[in-house]
């Protein structure tokens, strides 16, 4: 099937959200009525949920079991609405690495034991050499994988020093710039103090100008750089949010500014092992 996984996944959540939203709108309408609490909850209990796709009474079923997302129509005469996805799996490389290291150690001790057996002729020599040779490729295969993963993780922790262009650890760079920032703040305060204490007008201005220069050219840069080191991505993003008017049930779209900070390493170290797949993507209404 050539349906795009991300597109279908987003469709699935849109249908699910719309289904919930319809229910919430209906519930809120009842809550606003001038009735007793009991009468209201009775009405809410009796609400007939409708399928978003065919409007059939009985609603829909959305399930998330065993990494399968499935949405179907639950009306008495169900429509053909059917979205089913195999959810992609992200593996934490750190956990994976630990498992492989254990595995590697096991193979290593196996090899050593077999070597000892060979030395002391405890087993039939040919059998031992055979088994020893069988283990070797597996050992090197896993070792290469562990080395790769370690290198990958190590590189993710490094960055280029803008001054020397050397690869350095982010944590070291952070310490260095943080110290630089502290010194610049001290210098900034010194100049402010000198300006404040000076009796000569020209000197007062000169110290103040120096302080401002330090602030603009050094302190702000240091702060920005520190953010860059810590956060790979730090920006204001516009995001569209659908807003449902609780009274009319009408939807409108609004733009919101959201400060996005994604901490470095978290996203980069996770990687996808199993891709997601679309099993079924059937619906009639546009959403
Ligand atoms: Zn339906």
C-alpha cells in the first residue's frame, strides 16, 4: 500500500479527536441547560454517539493494542470506515547498547573458556576449534555494532569549537562559555560601577558605553551560544490550533506562537528500528 504512514497516522488522530470533540460539544450543551444535576447526567448518559464518517448511531471504536492502532465504525450497520496502522518503534540506542555489551561479554567468556579447554585438552580438539571459529565472527559482528553505536553516541555529544574548529565535547564547551559569561558579567558590572562613581561627565559616559558594548557584543552572544550548546533547536514556531466554539460547535483555526526547545541528545540518540506501516486507510468524509 502506498499510503504515507505519517499522513494516515495524522488522519487517525484527526478522526479520533473529531469524535471526542463532537461528544464534548454535546455534553457541554447539556451542561449549560437550566436543569437539575440529575436530569443533566441522565441526558449525558443517554447521548447517542455518532460515527464521524457515516453519522450512524453507535459511534466509533478506536483501539491501541500491541502497537496496532485501529479505528472502525461501531454503528448498528457499520460503514466501511477502517484505519489501521502498525506503529513504528523507536529503540533507545543506550538500552540497545547495554544489551549488546552483555551479549559481547558472554561470547567473550565463551571464547576464553573454549580456549582454556583447548589448552588443557578437556574436549575433543577438533570440536573445540570448530566451536571457537563459529563464535569468532559473531563476536566481531557484535563488536563492530557496539563500536559503531558508541561512536555515534560520542559524536552526538560533540560539536565544533568555533574558534579552533576542533571537535570538542559539548559539556566542555558549555563549561568554557559559562566561565567566559561570568567574566563578562563581572566586567560589565565593573564598568557600570565605575560610571556610577566617576565625577567626570565624559568618563561617566565612556564607562557606561563600555558596559553597554560588553552587554551587546559579549554577554548576549554568550547566552545565545550557551542555549545553542544545550539545545539543538531553540526557536519560536507558529503552530495552528483548531478551536471549537463550545456553543455553536463551529471550528476555526488560530495561530499560536510556541517556544520550542528540544534538548540536544534526546531526539538524536533515539532512532527508529521498525518503520510504521499502513494496513488500512478507508474513509469517506474529508477531515
Ligand atoms: Zn460509520
